[in-house]
C-alpha cells in the first residue's frame, strides 16, 4: 500500500515505483509518468525532480491556443457577467486569435507573448486597453496550466507598464460653478441628470439605469442597484443594451442627496417604474447622454470633457472639502480606497496654489 498522500508502491519484482500526474491529454484524460528505484527514498527523490522539471518545461499539448481559448471562455460563462464575456470575446477575435489562434500552445513562448504585448503598446493603444488584452491572454495561459498541465507561459511575463499617467482634464472651480448654474436653471431631465452625476459621482451607466423607485426625495438619497451598458451579442452578431447589477457588490450603495438638488429632481417626478432620464419605460442610452453632455458644454462655452470626468470632479472636490477617503470610497462604490486614491483623486491647480500659500504663510523671512 502506498503511504497516505503519495503514489509510491513496492513492486513484486523488488523495485519501487512512483507515479505522478503530468497533465491532461486532448481527450481530457489524466496523463501519468512513472519513475523506478531500489528504495522508497530514491523514488521519492526522483518524483520530486520530475515534478520540478514538469513545472519548468512545457508538456506536450496538441491543442491550439484558439482551441484552449474556446474552453476557457466556456468555463468563464457561469462566473462572469455577459458584458465581461462579450468584452473577452471581442478582444480575442480582434487581437489575440489572429496572432496565436492557430498555433499549438506548446509552440508559444514567453518571448512571443512579450513581443505581442510590446507591439500593441507600440501601436498607441491605451495602457488600460493593452492591460485588458494581457489579462485575457494571462487568464487563458493559467487555465491551460491548471487544466492541461502545461506550463503557464505568462507566469514570468510582466504586465504592461504605464509610461506615465496623463493628467485628466476636469473642470476648475469657476467652470464647475458656471456649469452648475446653467444646469440648475434648465427644465429638462438631461440637465437634471448631469447635475445629479456631478453631485453624487455616479457612473453614466448607473445614471441611465436609475428609476424613480431608486430615488427617495423625502429621505434625500438614491439607491444604486443596477447599471446599463451596450454589449456585443455574439449569437445575433449585433450590439444591444443590457441591464445588470453594478460592477461589484460594493458598487451597490446608497448615496445621500444635497439639499439644492431636491427641487430640481422634484420637477420631473414620475411613477416608480419609469426611468429618471426619460420619464417613461424607455431607457436613455449612455452614449446618448455623452452626446447631450458635450452639446451642453459647447453651448455653455466650457471645455470639452467626457462625462466620466464628472465622477473625477466629484471625488476631487470632496477631498478638497475635507472628506475622509474611506467615506468617499464607499460613495463611489469602490472595493478599495487605493482605487479611489490612484484613479479619482486629482489635485487641481487651485488646490496646489492654496497648498503653496499655506506653506508660505508659515515662513518668517527676516
């Protein structure tokens, strides 16, 4: 009998035999390799060497990268949202499979992956876009390692490096005040929606999915419980709007409303099942709100910034007003305060000037 947890036997011919798993063949059957010796300790040592060697070398795998990616995508189907699955599929078909799809997995090296990522970076794709593509490749390689026992060729490949984060353009104090005054005196739900986003930091998809059931004007808060985005339907080969829960569990949240916005929202009160932006059962698409926002900025003589900058603006102004980072992180629906600090908190020029002036006031120059 082998010892518990080990697969080492004393054979009838007097030798010792040890067996260990060395992957899975293309039919899904487990593959084993055997080592032999004149003693238990010798076989145990040989097995350890074999296992270490298998971890470093690519085992035979006749499946192509494309065939493994199909299995990986199916495995992800019950784990991630349809929107995420659609994003993975698009990046696979557009960038990854044209390069690696028909190549046998065990013929791809880490250098090939590094070259692929380097080429994407050189083509001036954004850092986040290249990182998303690398995430898909890395996930497929990890899946291949766990399921088929082949080497994870991405294990020692570094994630794309950010050359330097561009400072996001957000409205300054004067521009923000000008926009808010313009929105406040308008009598349409688009203006009210932009003012709501600026005052709460909610995402554009969350705003478009907001119904009156989620708005409590008496208690002065909104409940964020769903979001909408346009995703690609692989079966019908066309894009469609899809409502789902927010990005993560922490994104489902309650956000207090400032007093000044209550009368603005009250003008458009509708039945609970209606969407806030449309006042009906018809949903307003996020990209439609993007276009309307740009139009309002242009008419107001303000610089062209994207809708998401309102979220950055909300975070930055909250910090400038003395809000603690933990509370702000919860308002924004982040799973970590590091996300809030790294992505959404920007020091405006006004804030920098104020900081320098505070420093100067402490100095006494004779």
